[in-house]
């Protein structure tokens, strides 16, 4: 057995999210395990690019007891994570648990921003909770509700502008996470990519969205599960990309909707 790369993921559990004037993460309790309180500003306008494409982005916090709430079509659900050492797939990453980001999209004419299935409706009826890639029933959700100009959901510029705006906003949270001490994490896990010389080689094939000028997927962004500096599946004309298990685990792929 040969170890190709190692990845450490440090988790910081968020037990409350509130709206305030600034970004802040503070220790809420240290027993029986460390739990943190996240404060985020509700004024989204400073982070809104491409006003000619995006009409508005509003924010709300969905608490576990309020999962039975109406949403526009869900574009993505993502963890808030950051690199503190190395690149995607190796080194050290930090992630927030107990909270997820979620993006919904619609245009001014009421057309949902979606691929082949519109998921607008009650959240707990449209999304199966406690599954890989979805929030747990006890998780908080920071929801970004985006409204595009009419027809902009049928172009890459519309969804890209939404994801860029949300990623720019979340980077402020990531910068706070980078300043944490590793010893203050709630949990820490180590993962190794290993090869076994002489043994069969196994590959997992994952088909992602990348069609025409609309349905796109980003991979290998600057930050885990991020958007900025990621590569477009459409731009590389759908050429197969090989990722290591740890790159995939570390958030190498970002679904746009």
C-alpha cells in the first residue's frame, strides 16, 4: 500500500445563526463539545455583481422547526468550507457543520432557474433531508433567494452571477474560519488516498450537468465546494476529468443547478 495524499478536515459545529451588522463566529459552549454561534449581515447589496442580470438576492435563515416553508426552485445546497493548508484534496480544510447554504432561483417573469426538474414548493416535501448532500433534519439553512432579470435563467451568465455573488458573500465567513486554531475544532478526521500496487484499479464514473449554453457544473474551485476560480464543464467541452477520492471528498465539484 502506498499513500498518495492526505487530507485533514476540521469541523466546527454551528448551533445558532443570527442576522447582525457584521460577520462573526463566536464560541457558544465548550461542553460536552465545542459549539459556535454564527452572525451574518442581512444587507446583501454590497455583494451583488452584474445588476443588469440579477434583479435581487435576499437572505433568510431556515430553522429546523420551519423546514415546512415554501421556496422557489432549489439551485444548489452546499457546505461552507475553506482551505487552510494545501490545495483541494490534500492538506487541511475546515468546514462548518450544523448549517448549510442553499440557493433558490427564479426570474422576474416567474420562470424557475432549473434544469429538467423544477423543485419549487415546500422544502420538506421537495428535498429529502438527512441524505448525502442535503441538510439534516436538525440543521440550520442560510437561504439565498435570487431573482434574475426575465430570461436570464436560460443563459450561463445568470446562474453564474448568482453563484459568484453567493460565493463572494460566503468568503467572508471562510476568512473567519481560517483564523481559528485547529485545537478548537469540534471534530477532526483524516483521510488518505492510497494505491495498492498489483491490485485491480477501480474508477467511479460520475455524470454531471454540462449541456449547451445553460446547464453547467464547476470543478476544482479555489475553496472547497466554492465557485470562484472553478473550471466549467462546458468550457472544457465535456472532456472527462479524473479526480482523486480526496478531491471529491474535499468539495471539488460545484453543481450550479
